[in-house]
């Protein structure tokens, strides 16, 4: 079983969409656990603040099947295929780490390069898995976060609205308390099974810290 870590973010009805994404992550990957939620400004375009968290889970699915499941959840959260860059997002789900896999494909780079540059990825991951070793940096996530200039990229912790709706999934429990937000999506992704095929959106990354858009990194 691979240990997988995923960054989630939204600035379009973020509480609703992150709750829905949390529910679906637990349905597909029953041992999913979550970091705290953090708010930070949108950059690269004028828009509302983003809310972000990191989720961790184990899976025996190949990495590309995990990606396809995440893309299906994005679709359920209202992200249209071909969503433009530098624009509001209903949902971003980006793999940060898949075990110690190193991958350099056009649409999949692991470890995700942004992990070392984005506080809303590195900080929540350090909260969730501080002793995890970064596959290429060779040091723990805790150490990487301690070196990060967090003061230059402030984040505000916010209540994790999805925890009550997800039925304590933040501590890895698999029993999902369904809320009105998630009922329409229930059963559309089979637990532990590849998600239905969806047309892949244009690879995109929504940087949400700092003041200038960074170089684009492929999904």
C-alpha cells in the first residue's frame, strides 16, 4: 500500500466544496485523515481567498488511478474540464507525494515541486506527517517547514467545516456522516475502485501565496 498525500484548495464556496471533497476522499480512500484548514489570499488574479488543507491516505491503486479518482472528485465539486489558469477554483486536488515515487512526466511530477515553495502545502503536511522524509530533499517535512519563511506567507487557520459533515474522518475513521452538501455525490465513486472516466482538464496549478505567479508546474 502506498502512502499518498494530497493538497486540496478552493475559493468558490470553499466550505461547501471542501466538505464535499472530504466526504468523497473518505468514500474512495477510507483511512483518509486531514490537516487543519487554512485561509490565504488568491494571487495571480483578483479573487476571494482560498481555503486549503492536506489529506493523507493509503492506497493500492497505481498513481495514475489515484489521479483519475481525484479528477473525478474535482468534477463532482464543479470544476469544469479545461478550467482556465489564474482564475477562481471550485476545487484543486493535487498529489504531493505517492510513497517515495519520483516521477517526471509532462502531466505528473512527483514529489510535487510546489511542495517546497507553497506554505499552504508544506505547512499542513508538516502538521499531518512531520516525520515523513521528502524523497529528494532527504530530510523530514518537519525540518523543511522549520526552514520555511512562514512569516512572509501568512496563513490563517479556520474551522474545518467538513469535519462534522464527514463524520470524524479527520482522524481517519471511514464512517461518513452524509450532509446535504454531499448527498448528490454519494455512490458516484466506488470505495477503493477507480473512478469513472472523465475528460481530463487542462493541467493546472493555482498558486495562492506570494505576490507574483510562479512558473507553471504541470499536474
